[in-house]
C-alpha cells in the first residue's frame, strides 16, 4: 500500500454558548479553526487527521498541502515509526498527517486505534468541560449548566487579572460547591512571584490543579512555585515532546502533565509521554486546542489505551455548532465511549468540509 494523494484543508467552525465567546487573557474567539488532513492510498483506503491552526496569521492551507504532497506521495502509510524518523515537516502539519496515517493503519487491519496502541484500558474516557474567563455571576451559571449536563470537571481560562481569577473561582464554588473538580489555566500570564500570590489566594478553593501559570522556561521556576503552595501545578506549554517530559520529571516541576498532538507531533509522542508518566506515577491529561472530530477522536483513543491518562481530558467539542465528520461524537454524562469502528472511528464529510473551508 502506498499514499496516492493528500489534501490539507483549513476550516473554521462556529462555536455556541456557553463556549462562545471564549475569552483568554490573550484573545477572545467564537470559532474553531483547524486543518483537516485527508490521506488517500492506492488501495482505496482514506485516513483522516487534524491539527490545530487557531490564531496563526500566516497559515496557508495551499502551502501545507503542497509540502505534504511533495513529501508524502508514494510512501508507505502503515509504518508510523519510519514516518516519525524521516518526516521533515513542521510539527503541526506532521501531527495532522500522523493522525491520518494511524486512521489508515486501523482501517487496514480493521481494528480501533486504541487496540493498536496496546489495548483498551478504559471503555469510556472522561472529559472536562471548558469555559473562557467569566464574571462571578456568569461563572456560576455556566458551572451549574455543566453539572446539569453530567460533567464532573471544569477547566477555565484565566490570567487577565488576579482579582478576576479569584472571583471566577469563587463564583464556581458558590454555585456548585464540590460537584465539579476545578482547574484553571492562566496560559503563562504571571511571573513566578505573582503565581505564588495567586496560589495562596486560591488554596481555600480546592483546585484540582493550576495549569501553566508561568512561562514555559526555566523549569526551575515551576519547581520553586511548587515549593510555595499546596495548589498542584500542571504544565502544558512546557510539554513539547517526550524528552521535555523527562526534563520536567527530573526537575520535579509538575504534578500533572498535559500534552497535545499538534505540539508533540502526533499520537505516538503522546502515547510515549503517557508511558513515561505511567512509570513515574504522574497523571496525564490530553490538552484541547479547540478540536474538531478527528483530533477529539484521537484524544479518546490515546486516553483509552494509556493508564496515565486517568483524569478528565480537556474538550470544547460540545460547544461546536457543527463538525466536519459524518457522525458527531457523543458526550454522555461527561464521557465519550471508545468506538468499535476501525481506525479513529470517524469519516470526514466532504460537504461540511467545503461549507466551512477557509481559502488561504
């Protein structure tokens, strides 16, 4: 089997309330922009992938497709190890192609991806509802809505203002008490000293963790921060590949690790990270970059096959107006069931892809 064609299409899918408008300390958005990868083979199989391209001003679907076409055509789509060894493409594009190749391998062997990754250790994968920065009142309203929807974990953005962060957390706790595990993500907004102050103010609210409150480097700052507070510290932007996780563990810089396929380079690096953390007895959480169907499906398979992904994994999928796959992924009582269909278990919908395509 050889790759006969590849297509990379940038799409922009609207989000709905309460996800939209999704405000971080950096920007506010109401759409999910992703690149959808379609890999065709000379035996008629088609694999689907996706990588996050939100907020990248110079992104070009045409350029990504040309680069993918120039390198991928004629290659064996089933040897993922060789793909990782030889692929010279930029990490995001590489990850989108890699998802599509895993989808092809599963379809060729007629088994779900999680089986290929070593077997299913959890038949249902818990997911965390997400929300942008909100006021005290609105945070409470959204939290109560998520409890009604059956979610057990909430992740919020943060970082624009420390007082605002604390009021938002207080709003959640006043509205729903401990019915939601709570994690907040300032996206590197604070200095180590400011983060230590924020942690002291948040200690009464029993956070599951505080995600990447400080810059990704140096790791010694995260190690210092952990010594200043009882609030668990999680790292995401510091997690770029498996070797970065080894550095984090050596520095004792995090209680939780959050990789993402479009940063780490695909599914296999996230699995390797999971194995490293399993050995180190550190929990992993799959990060969400406002994902559509293919990347959400990939998250489910990774978490289903790796024991370390034992907590609720981030998602904004429930907040999409639509998707580019033929059948929406179902979230029931805060969980996604692992599909029995081969590969990722999804198929791209050409009509929806055309509807949401962005010319670039």
